[in-house]
C-alpha cells in the first residue's frame, strides 16, 4: 500500500499572547494521500491556516510529528526547509502575491530563477504554463493590466512552475466572483489529475470545499469530522 504524502501525528501549535497560551492546533492526526484534493474548513481561529503553514514548512509544530514524503518537518534544518519549500511546494494565496513590476511570464519564472533553471528553459516552461491556464496572450502584461481572475491564473501557473509534489492554497477564490472562482477551482482540479499533484486548500466557502475529495472540518484547533465527497 502506498504511503500517504502527508502524515500528521498529535500535531500541536501553541502561541503565547501576552501571558496567555493559545492552542492554534490541539492534537491533530491527519493523513493525505498522493494526488488527493483535501479542503480544510472551519470558522476563523479553527486552526486551518496554521495547519496549512505547517504543511508548507513556514512554521514548526510545538509538539507532535509532521511528515511530508520522506521529510519530518519538525526536525528538518532551516536549509532543508528552504529547499523543501522551493522544490516540493507550490503556494497560492488569496491576495495573488504577484510582483507588481514584473510581467505575467516573469512572475511565473520567479520560482524557476530561485531553482537556477537556465533562462531559455525557464521562459519556455513559463510560457507553456501560461498557455495551460489560458493566458498566453497576456504573457507580457503586468498585474495592474490584468483582472483578478487573470492574476489568480498567473498565480496558479507560478505555483506549478517547479512541478511540486504539494500545492497549498489559502482562500484562493476569496477575492474572486463566483464564476471566476469556479474557473480557478477547475484549473486546480485539472492540475491534480493531470500532474498527480496533491492539493490542500483552506476555505470558508462550502461551495468551494465541495470540489474536494475530502473535507476536513476544524474547530478550536481540532478536527471535528472528515467528510468524503464523491465526484
């Protein structure tokens, strides 16, 4: 039987706010299979974004274990985490996080530059990715010349540039109208099926979560229940 891509065991994340301890995560156990699309849902403060940040190696657990592929993130060195984020993870944010002074194709090239891909291959891969999200004609436009939906499609293309194992999306449709958001979700599902990438997405929106294979309902830093979806 194939090992899950993500294994979280008794995962906790505690913060001190003044003198008070806040448990952002309180003993989370979760496995995510390779090629699976999982949605994390719950009210603000439920721990879903904290869990996403731990999956992305952006934060470390207070206790428990978190394994992604063959790396235990809680015990990884800072250099290992930098390499992990660069080579294995694609991030998509609600606010797009595009570089304002760079064109669409240059934004998609950014992770490839960090990975020291040669300029010619970098440009070819970036243009191909923009074509895959329907934006080839807008390759030389800067973010302020693009609509919200177009900017998020550039962000999706950028997240796939390094052929990641794991895509992490934090409210990726939060700033988009319903129809545009649906288009972004369809793009993400296509990436999951075509490239075998694993997708973990945080959302408040039940309609967005309904696109996932499984919905993990969170509250007060714990998993309340897990809902299987049939598509």
